[in-house]
C-alpha cells in the first residue's frame, strides 16, 4: 500500500489530548516498578504522538508490515470518528446532571470496549491466555504420546525419551509464538461485550476540576475480592471494569445486583483529594507503564500517595479483606 501507517496507536491520540494543556502537551508519569511500587514524573512536558503506539501494532506479527495492519488501522480510525461526533455532548450531560438515555450509556460502553479490545494490555493478556492453554494441552497430550507409534519413533530419532518430553512439558520453560490475529478476532464479539458492560451497575465519579489521570490502559478489567469465582474464574459480570472517560469523569462498572431500577449513579468527589488519588493510583498501577496529566502538581501528590500506600500496604490489605 502507498504511504502505510507505521506508527499505530493503541490509545487514540484524540482521546489522549483531553489531558493536554493549551500547548497540546502533558506530563507523563512512569511506573518504574510495581513490586515495590515506584513511579517517576518526567521533568518536561511531552506530546501524545510519542506515547501509546508501536510500529505496525496491528500486524499479524507486531513490527512487521502487512496489509492486514493497514486495514485494521483504517477500520479503527472510522470507528473512532463515529465516537468523537457524539461523546462530547454525552459527557456534558453527565457533568450537568442531565438524564442519560439508554442509547447514550450504550455509546459509552461501546467506546470503552473499543479501547479495551484494541489495547496493548488486552493483547498481552489474550496472548498469555492462549500460551497457557497451549501449554496445558501440551502437558495433557504428551502423557498419552506413548500410544502413538509414529510420535514415539520421531522421539527416538531425536534421541529423546517419553519421560524427558513429559518433564519438558511440565517445566513450561518455552515460549509459544502467538499471532495477533488471535486477539483481534475477539472484535467479532464487540457488541456482546458492549451489551454486558451496558447492563452493569455504573458508579460515575465526577471531578469538576479535572483531577483524574489517564494511562496507556484507559480501560481496565479487574478481578475483585467481593465476588467468588466459579470453576472457570470470575465472569465478566463478576469483575470490575474502569473507564476513564475524561479528566472529569471516571466510570466504575460493578455486578448488577438488581434486574430493574437505576444502574447509573453519579458521585461528585470534587475536592476529595484522598479518594481521587486512591482511584488514580489504582489506574496507574494497573497500567502497562505510563500515566498522563497536564497538572504536574496533581501528579506529585499522586506519587506521594502511591509511596505511602506501598509503605503501609498491610493496613490497606487488611481493610480490603
């Protein structure tokens, strides 16, 4: 293709610009370590162009040009544009305490799922799940390999025993190469995931002075302590989802405990720095690497909170239990 898009952003630049100042810049804050928690704020402002992208991120193999990556990039651009036309008015209605219609809630849900399924954090999670499944199948099948004469013959030709192959499989000290098409295929279920998120109970936190940060993973899907998992782990409805819609709006989606009644509650936490920084710390420490905000002082306060919480994590773990 002529003039292919090489730098492919997994977080839309137009979304990131909501956190920029009048110079189209923000301050990045980097997660240096998660255990122990350590973050560093950049001294100089930066531009969204420099973050949340990889070369040919949507190619079948990241970093290698193919036509598939260009088709995906084109589709995402078209989808994004449809959101930018409608989201600003919905955000304004949220902040002005106006009624949010079902189709407007679904619009936000669709935007969140789009950010999730196209993101790097989901890509890594999906690939890891696929690799774990393949290794589990490998361990199961290799134990029955002695019933396959052809396979056993190949082992002997390579100077290996059945017991050595079982030991190799059990150690799992190998990598499985996963194509990116595996994770992108889940976009086939985009509407189903959007419907699930729409159905959940939403706590919509509001910071009228715009203190919420965003990260390179602006949509999070996290397991919880409140819901007991079933045999296959926690379902989508059991887990908590977080979507940073803007510096003024953060959405927390929890299990819908009622089938009827209101499932959209606004909570104004403007000025509640402690709780805002608690939420921001959760967002940042579950990101891939970076958070962003135009107010450096806000990030300096967040850094202190993260350091305090890490130094006193036994107290916070005790309270959560």
